[in-house]
C-alpha cells in the first residue's frame, strides 16, 4: 500500500491542536519531530513532549485528495495557511520488515543478551531475554536501560530479593530473575507497563508478580533498581529507603549525568551512600548501599 505524508512546522502551542485536526481528517497516524534540534530530556509525567518548533506529520493513503485534506485542515486550524503544508510521497515497501530490521540482538556485559523474537540468539548458552520493542519503555536500546542491564550482568543478584521499581517492559526484572535472584517483583504507575511486563515474563517462561504502584506492597529487599527520571527518583527516596534492607543495594538510572551530584547528596541525607557513578552519553547511573543504622 502506498502512503503520503502531509506535514508542517508549528509553534509549541499549535502542535497538539494540529495533531487533533489531522486525526479529525482521518490521518492513519500523527507523529511529532523536533524542528530545531532541541532535546527534551525530562518531560513532565503524563505529558507528551513537544518542542518550541515542532514538525507535525500526518500519514495518509496515497489515493486521498491531498488538496481537499489540506483545505479541511485550514478550516479546522485557520492560523495555518494552506501554503505551509508540504506533501511528501513515501517509498512503497514492507514497513513492518523495515522496522524489524532496525532491531538485532544486543549484548550487555559478558553473558546477558536481549533477542527480538524474530532473531536467533547469537550465543544459545548465554542468558537470553526474548523481548520485542513495544510501547513500554525499556528494551535495551536506551543508554539508561543498557547501563542497568550491564550493571546486573556485572553484579548478578544470586539469591537476592529484588524490586524493579518503574518496570516499564519488565526487562530489568527479567534480567534479575535470569541472573539467579531468589525473588523478583516489579511495579509501575502505568497499566500498559504492567501488561507489557507480564507478557514479556510469559514469553520468557518466567513468573514475576507485577503490580501498579498504588497497590504495590513488599517487605524490605536486598536490591532495588529504578530506571525512571531524576525528579521521581528524588521524590521516591523515602519509599526506596523503606523498601531496602540495611546494607541493601540501590541502583538508580534515568537521570542525566549533570543531575548525579544532587541525587547523591539527597540520598546521603537519608542514609543511602551512592558511591558508584557510570555514564553513557549524557545519561548516568548511580549505585550504592543503605547504611546499617537507617
């Protein structure tokens, strides 16, 4: 099936209304792109990140009357004139195959691999997590997930009780389980993440309880790993302290490297000494232990 894109660049305030307009005129999908190379590292929770200048792209069947579509868009959003819209044909190819080709098995540390379901494990005797890219965050392609997986490979939690806090796709919980943890639980605020984590556990023939944060309960554990964002990590410090045994290990990622010192000081104040710092690109990972007397 042949496709076309109709797109234009708008200010931040018009991005969401224009997205709604595209959907109103039956676009198959709508995507946002940064029009000015302006990174967004930490959007507010529950929000869609947009840039000061955002390229909004609507995808349509190539058979549509593009001029009629543009006129309808102008009627809905008169602040954007017709001559601002661009029409671009898309190459007719197997988009599913092209998407799959972007993802290949990835190795973390010495023995841990993430393998898409359509690939064969490069090392059948290694620890292979069968995991497909999906809606929930965390399939190893992001530096923060990669650092957490590498840390787990280097520090196998054999015999330990583990919490994956902010489980996303469940990949860290699965890695901990495969690396010999005594028990693993996972929690997240997003029902989609819980569903994705449960499905990934089933795909890997593992039984791991995943539960929404609002109902999550746990006795103190030996290891808590949280790959979320610096703001929530800071807010959750008392909860992490409660969930850790004395001398328990805390691993934090999802933070920018520039935010590490602030988090180190914040956790030090409640008795958790973060002594390990690792960096990949602009992202950081912190790890350390809870003091015995806290």
